[in-house]
C-alpha cells in the first residue's frame, strides 16, 4: 500500500476559477442530543446540512470530512445548544483557514412533546417538525428556529351557510305549531333532522421561522409551540376521550377562521413577543371543500429581515 496518498483538493487548482457561496453536505443522518428550554435533554434522529463558503477562487475544493468529523464529535460527546452551535460553526471555519470565512449548519428533526387533553386530563405525545439553523458570517452569528404546528380550522362562511339550513329546517318543522313546546325543540335539536348541516373543517398547518435574539441561550421550542397553540386555540389533539372531542368541537365553533384570520392572530401574538428579533409565518388551510389549499403569509416587517 502507498505510504502517501494523493490529496487532490490540496494540490490541484480549480479547473475554472471562482468563489462559491456554499460547499458542503446535506441530509447527513445522525442522532443528536438536543437541549431545549424547560425540557430535559433528549436524543433526536436528525438530518443535518453542513456548509462553508469557498472564498479562494483557485482552490479545488473544501475538506468535507472535517465538517463531518466535527458533527460526529457533537453527536457522540456533546449536546446541541446555543454554545455548542457557536463552537461547531467556529470549528467549520477554523478547519478551513484560507478557504472559508462563512459557515452554515442546519439540523432538522421531529421534537416530541407531552400534551394534555382538553378535559379528561389524559396525556399523549405530539411530534413537531423542528429546524435549527446557525450561520456564522465573518464573525456575525445568526440563529434561526423554525417549526410546524398542526391545528383545526373551521370555515366561517360554511358555518353561516349551515346555520341558515338549520334555521330553515326549524321553520319547516315548527311553523305550523302555534305553541312550540320547549321539550320538543330540545329533542329535535339532538337529531340529524335538527342539525341538518355542519360547517367544514380541515387540518391546517402553521409554519413559522424566528430569529433568536442575542439574549437567548436556550432553544425555546416549547415556548414557541405554546405561543402558537394558545393563539390559534384549536391545535390537533393526542389522547382524546369523548369529553375532549366535545370540547374540541366547541372550540372550533367558537374560533371560526379563514386563513387570513389565523395569520393575523399569529401576527399579533408574535408582534407583542420580545423573545424574537424577526419572524416569518405561513398559514396553510388544507381545504376539505376545495382541491387546493388556502394560504396566507406574513412577516414582522423588519428592514432587511424576512421577506414574504
């Protein structure tokens, strides 16, 4: 076997000279221990993207194995938190002296939280797709947290049309009865003839990205989930008994919303929260009436910040 193996990246110049914004790897599968505010550290199965820029126009390429080995060290002997993310990005750059001065890493994983039912008190697991992205650009750190929250949305227009049909059915049933009996009406309302129509609801998804401010030292995953679910009021449930299902139906009836309503509600919630420097959100109502989705997108409106 040869004692000295060729290193093409170190000893060969680029075929065509030019700088590159990002070079690296994507969809690296590895377990990562994650630290989140208010939660115990836990292992997640993550997909990782790792990149540095290539500022030397004549260099053949970067040393991808160095990025991987730094990630592997994090996976085996450390916890993903604010400080380890900074250390990792700094390591990406320092391992590529003369080649790179920018670094980026993205961790994507499902984060499970125990959520309590509405009435019965039963608990179950809910999975939230989470992405943590860190960028170190010439010494300037930028950390982004994004996640998806699923909820139910009931159409206000459909609800109004259903009420109209119920009123029509009531009039047809009792218009000839001069002395309407309360017990008869009560019994009739409990039948399918009484509630002749129901509004349409659909599973919906709130996608949100936030820029963490410099005072944040822990990933506020649970805080962000709570903000969104408390604002929308109809998150999908885990463990459900009949009393929970009935309460969920009540919450949907009292929180009718178009996608515009949900977006404005979340926009207001995020605007009065000082935990994040910027936000971007997209509301997706996965229509049960239409074959397409209803969508609203908005941002905080920061200069040079997120764009819709």
